C-alpha cells in the first residue's frame, strides 16, 4: 500500500492515495500498539498512583476506541455503549494504565465481533462494589465466546486464538495492571453466548504502593 501511495502522489492520482491510505492507517495503528505492548510487557513499570475519576478514565478509553477504529465500527455496524456507575468515589490508581487495561478488553471484544455480519454490541459498565471496597468494570460482547480449551490460557503471554494479527499480549498486560493495583479479573464466557470480563479495583489502591 505504501508503494501505491508513493506512485499515486508522484502521478497525482489522489483516488489511489486515498484508497491505499485507508488500508495503511489501521496497520500503522496495529504496529504502534504492538510496539507499545512489547515495551509494556518487557519492563515492570511501577504504577503512578493518584486519586482519579474512574468513570472519566473508562469513558476516555471508549473514546480512544472510537477514534482508533471509528471507520471499522461504522462499516460493521458495531455499537459500543458505556453506562457509567453513579456515586463513584475517587479511586487511587494509575489512570493511564487503567485506561490501557480497559482499552485492551474493548479491543478484544471488537476482534471477537469480526466474524459477525451485523448487530455486534460491546457493553461497557462501571459501578461501585461496596462489598469489595472496589469499583467494578465490565466489558461484554455478543461475539462467539472463548473456546473452552483457550479460556485457561488467555493470560499467558503470546497465547492468541487469532489467526491474524494476534500477539497474545493484550490480556497478559491487562492482568499485570490489575494485579499491580491489587484488583481481580473474572471471565464469564460460553461458545455462542459472548464474553463478559469483570474487573474489580480497590478504591484505596494497592496496599503495597507500586508493588
Ligand atoms: N472478548 C473475547 N471474545 C473471544 N475471545 C477472546 C476475547 N478476549 C480474548 N479472547 C481470546 O483470548 C486470546 C488472548 O487475548 P490477548 O488480548 O491476550 O491476545 P490477542 O488479542 O490475540 O493479541 P493482542 O491483544 O496482543 O493484540 C485472544 O487471542 C482470543 O482468542
Ligand atoms: Mg487483545
């Protein structure tokens, strides 16, 4: 595609440039993510804990999702909804890392909807889980579900069920971030029924800062 753009630019054929750029852009974004994922995975970066707004952080992640894959969402008619919880207290966390964790879950949900012709839905919700002194986040899709033989391996680095593009680092990194915060992640999935990931993060943050 890069060569076609080059040729298009030299010969003034803008339709070619446009067409190829649409192919090139998502791939550049994938490469960028891959590089950032590899960096994340390779170093055990300490958290930068501060009091932050959980709803705002998750809302920002859904916006990042929209800007990154907007045309894809539109073309495939996928609806992404965010239902923010009410009366949410400030949470001691690393907002950038939590943003990244949530985005990884949402990107997986989108990938899971790839085969679906129409009616794909990603439902994101947050709430206050007082019984756990935590805030909750769920990311649910109506995709094909995770095959039983893969479920136990989803947090294993470089394990991917995808035939194309899957590096197998997204969930490993998400789990790493949740663990660092002293939180928990649960998965509820069945073939044909979709997948729901639920994350809990302690309001007061990790008990051992930056562990
Ligand atoms: N919502 C989901 N629905 C179905 N399968 C899922 C879902 N989330 C994760 N998986 C499965 O778990 C595997 C591991 O996910 P992970 O995010 O770690 O890797 P990846 O998405 O393949 O690659 P990467 O995120 O590094 O680009 C996926 O390849 C996929 O098979
Ligand atoms: Mg992934």
